[in-house]
């Protein structure tokens, strides 16, 4: 179970995006795979490495299950116990859960999410006393992105034989985004000398004035 109720609330709410990924994962898995207990869902999430290509925290699954159960989107089916392992509650998706899943799936397929990157804001608020180290900072960032790409390519290659065609495309989406990020950052590297020179010489414009004529 997740160590933090705050994390659970964040995961199964829609605060982070228009579509709650963790709800879509649980309801979609139960509809696709049949009845499961929480540990099976966690093992499935780990097997599919969803933490690498979605915004889902595997640790948030148990809290999300409780919330979905309270909402009547999943129901108790039976208790299972194997050997000396703890008894586990098996859940199944309800008719209401299938309706919610259909809506979540539709919203996820229709909605495009491109979150602002705090890096862009930091780039416009550089420390004038540390401009000399900026190239090293950006170079390290590029290397990190390239390592993420290598890791994603390796993980996807290992998973490849077990994936459906749709799953292959879903996993390749992360690779494509990383390549685009690397390309943008390499263009930034080429422009760094000009950016540093501009930061050293530019004069900040005056502060905007409020309606009463005083500077805010």
C-alpha cells in the first residue's frame, strides 16, 4: 500500500491531468483481463513498466482501488488465499465501472496533454553570476536525456516480443518524444554562446505600471 494518502489522492484524482491514468489502468485491466486482486494489478503494472511511460505511481494502486470500490465502479468478487500468503480481495468491474471506463478511454484518446517544462522558465531567469557554467549544465542535461532514450530503447526491445502492435506504438511514443527533446536541446547548445552574450548585455525593461499610475 502507498506510504502516503496524499500520493493516493493525487493519483486517483484528476488533479494532474484531464484524464486520470490510474483509474483508466485499473478499470481497463479488469475489463480486459478479468477479475484480479490488488497484488495482481501491481504485478501487471510492474511487468508493463507503466511508471516509465505513464504518469502512474505503482504505489498508488491500492488507494485508487479503495476509491473506485467506494464509488461502485468495482465490486468484491471473492477472497483468494494461496498457501501461507495473506488472503486477498478479488475485484471485478461493475456496469458503472464500464461506463466510467468508456468515458475515460474516450477522453484519453481525444485529449492532448503537453505540460509546461519548468526548464523553460529557468532559462528566462538565469543567474547572471553563473552564466559561465550554463554550457556544462545544459551538456549534462543532454547526456541525461540521451541516457533516458537508451534506457527506453533497451526496455522496449526486451518487451517487444510480448507486446501487441498497439502496445509497441504506445511505448515508442516515449522514444519519439525523447528524440525531439534531444534535438531541441542540441539546437539550444548551438545557441548558448549567443544566449550568454545577450544575457550579459541586455537591459531589463521598466516594470509595468498599475492602473493608478504607481509601479507595481
